[in-house]
């Protein structure tokens, strides 16, 4: 049994309230880690031509009144 399987088995044995708390706490921990990664990217002075191009495109759409909400697949260019 690998480590992940051991963890899964242990989680399954937890009382329901403990499982809920664990899931909530893990979500908060890793969600904020993602926010920190974005903060580092946005604060980094290194050029990011692809990100800048998307931002400029959005600014033009907003100014022209044709802005459409972004979808995750819009970033797969």
C-alpha cells in the first residue's frame, strides 16, 4: 500500500465531522497556496507577454463594450 492509499484509508476511518473539518482545512490551506502563487506572479517584474496580451485584449473589450466573461479554456492559447 502506498502513502496515498494509507492516507485515504485513514480518512475513511475518521468520524464524519472530522472528515468534514479535514476537507475544509485542506481546501483552505491549498487554496491560499494557489493565491500566493498568483501573488508572486503578479508582483514579479519579469515580462509576461502572454499574460499582458490577455490583459490588453480584455481592456479593449471592456472599453468597446463587448467584454465576455472568461472561461478556463480561454487560457489554453
